[in-house]
């Protein structure tokens, strides 16, 4: 499921709120939050961010609430549209971004936003076994740690069968985890030789390992996936975001038109 339950408009409005807890972040971090949304917006045909005031939200609105909960928490709850909770009909995605979620780039923030938009980690794709091997479940510290790597089924989330035909596995996707987990955060065994993800033999010489798990920029593969799910719009309105960094954030991709 994508972020919105259904839509037929010329563009897909992603409602969001910025919580006051973000005011404790610095100007650079707030700039990266803006850049993450701006990158998702300017590189896609339909996605359009619209800021709403949480005090006036009523009726059947689904929105993303961006806030801070501790310095190290970078997290989105759930993938895509969440069913209305209670009588109000208002539903929301939460995106938590602490001060350490900005490794000098907008990438981690965009990663969490792509979760909210419905995208799982690249390494959980049902076809991933042809590209990478993942450590067995028994080697992970907890069930929840393993969940970040657990292979999903065809048809789950936004991953229809046609999705895979159109969108090949992308080692450099902003949604992929890195091959080296220097803190061994997920695994019981903290020896340096243990890895969560390994490349399949045939890709070892082809893939630039240091860019697997990168959080510098959306890839052309990420942009194609976003356009695949969110469609082909022609009349997207002018951005409401601060757009000074637009030209720097624009990704140039071969043979694709982005709006
Ligand atoms: Zn993630």
C-alpha cells in the first residue's frame, strides 16, 4: 500500500506536520529534512508535499507526523497507508528524526520517508536471494533485528509482480542496508568477520561495496520505483518547500523524465 489510500488527482499530496520537538534541532538538520522532501518531490512526477497544521486536522486525512524522539532514533512506523484508528478517521504515519539522523546528508531522512511512502528495505525483496545472502535468523540478537532483513512475499506492500519486472534489484538504493555493520548492532556475534549481508559471488566484482547502503542520494532506481507506485502526473503545482537546493538535489537519470 502506498502512502495514500487511493487517488486520482493530477498529483499525490503527501500531508505532513512538523512537530515542535524538531525545534531543538539545528538549522542544518532542519535543512536536511526539507531537502529529503524536496528530493522526493523534484525527482518524481507526482509526489507533492503539503504542510498542514496539526491543530486543524479533522476528517479523513492521512498525514505524516515528523518529530524528534531522542537523538539517535531514525524511524518510521509501518509502511504506507495505515488504517484509520478510532472514530476520527484521521490516520498518521510517524517519522522520528533525531539529531544523529543526518550524516551530512538528507539520505537517512529520505530513507524513513520512503518507508512512510510504502517502501520496505531493498534487502527484504522476495527476489533478494539471487543478489545477496543474509545471515540466518538464529544469528540475530532479536526477532525485531531479524525483521529488518527478513525476506518478504510477492504482493506484500507495494511489491506487485509487475513491480519486479519494472524495478530490478538496486544494490545502491537508499533503502538498502550496508554490507558492513560496524557496530554489529543486529547480530549476536560481535566478531568483525560476521556480516548481516553478503553479495552473491557473481556480483562481487561488479558491485562497488562501499556504495551499498549509501545515504547520500536517491538513486535512479529509487526514483523509478517512486514513479512506478505514484504514477505519471503532468501538472504538479509549484513546491511549497524551501527550494534553494533544488538543482543540487536533482538526480539525472538516463531515459527518464522526472517532474
Ligand atoms: Zn529502514
